[in-house]
């Protein structure tokens, strides 16, 4: 089976930086897996996620996601590609505070051009699946940290992305809510969702990931298979 994500010779150097953020990354990620990216602060974890998700371009190398060379996409094509193929979950949620729970989840569906009635039904079903149906008319500021993260995940997966990219999704949560967030990612993965997860918490990564990739100084230092895909 071809990998859903493939990086070949990927390097990234930011203007003015003394050292590259990433150097010569070669990495294949299979569909239907959870891959954890780990390493010390500044090792290139978030840079790698941004490149895979077409939020940034590599200085050198090729990146293919679901059959598309994302490193070649224009800014406009990259935005369209992200709406259809990539879901993002961030440490600090990035919710739209002046919109309700339901409206937050509906926005990406509307931007992707889904028909109104179809999108409405899908949003309501997703809120029910993630335990947010009773909160649909509340605003993010009234939610707990764990509820806000569930909302962020709901928004990220509403368009059925090929890949879900999660950058420190438990970093702003206490241990209990962090474990709940990872359990939710596991549940999504069991339904076929491919997840690439950046985390600093090795215990939690080993709990959920099929594979753990360690970065050090912008290069892959270790690549461990943790468990088989169910």
C-alpha cells in the first residue's frame, strides 16, 4: 500500500536562521495509523507538521499527501487543499469565540462548499458523537478545557480529512482531560482516520501511537514501531 504521506529529502531553513529547522527528512506514513512526532523544543516538530499540512513550503525536497505534491501548491490551491484534505488541531484550540459550538463546527463545512442541509445534518451527528450535542448553542468561553478541545477536534474532522494533524493537542489540558483527548483521537483512528500527533508527553504518545518518530536538531534520530494497526 502506498503511504498517505511521503517526504523525500525535505529540508526547511527560515530566513536569518543560523541552522535549518529540518534537514533531509525522509518519512513515509501509512493510512489508518497514529504517528507521534516527538523531540526537544526547537527540534522541528511543528515545522514538519506545517509542511505536511501545506501551511508552509520546504526549502528543498518533495512532500506528497494523499497523492498530491503539496510542496508545489500555490497559496490559493494550498488553502483549497487544506479545506478538503487536512484537519488541524492546535494546543490552544483557536476557536471562534463569538460563534456558538455548532457554528464553530459548521464554518469549515461551509467553506468547503458542502450543501446546507447535508452540512447541518453532518454537524449535528458529529456533535452527538463527540458528546457536544447538549452544548451546541453555547459559546466556547463557557466550556471547560476538555470540552474546548473536543470542539476543536470536531471542527478539524467535520470535512472528513484524509489526515488529522494535531500539534500538542494535550498541552493546555490537565492529565485527565489530556487522556480524554487522546482517547478521542484513538476512537477517530479506529474509524479510519490517519493521525499525525506532535507531543512532548512520551507516556501518552506510547499509549496511543502505532509509531513514534523522534526528531533531534532537525533530523530523524529514531523511528520506533509501537503496536500493530488494528
